[in-house]
């Protein structure tokens, strides 16, 4: 008889990455997945190796996570910017993962000031799978603030892990 899945609260650890220009498309290596259209306007790019959610009852146990996280912010017109995110959902850990509450915050920083941000309410990270995951959001800010952005921060966030 199969037992019912166990739901466990989990949390991610705060992560940072610096922005720079998007890498060029080059034969022999995977192309960057964001921004969606390089020709649509100037863009900045950052890549984080991973963000994992850890089981609240077992803080050393990564429950689920995201790997190879690519983030871009692209100017699409006066005061209009597009945030694109691409990554792989890592469900090869303890179980399936779901957002809890408002999802994973994405903050665009200029020094220590938050210039703009979005909340990514990600889809389920399925147990036993590594699936591509995307997110896009339209941001409103002025061009001077966009020019000052130097880093991205993914603050700690809550999640739910379904084990079993």
C-alpha cells in the first residue's frame, strides 16, 4: 500500500549575481536563452548557478531547486522593460516543489537600493525530472534607474515540498 505524500515547508537561501552584457551566440556551446529577442533593445544579463529550497525539518536537505538560472532585463521602449528568466527545475532531490504564498522575489539592485522587482510564482518542479522553466514580466522604471542596475538578488523565499 502506497503512503500519502508528506507536505513539508521549505525555504531558499538568498542569492546574488552581477549583471553584464548578454553573452554572444557562439558555435560549440549552448546559446543564452534570454533575452527572448536580442534585437528588441539594449539588455543586461546575469546567471546564477542554482537556487535550492531546503526542507525546514532537515536544513541540510535540498528538497528541490532551479539550476542554470539566466536572467535578463531589456529596454523595450520609453519606461518599459522586460525581465526574462530561464532555468531548469531540479526535481531530482527530495521531492516535488511548489511556491508558497507570493513566490520567489526577483530584485534588481543599484548598489544596495532596489530599483525594480517581480514575484515569480513558479510552476511545480516535478519529482524525478529536470524540466525547462521560463518567466517573463513587464517592469516600469525610468531609463536612469535602468542604467544604474548592477546586480540581481533572489531573496530567501518560502516553498512547499511534496515528498512521496
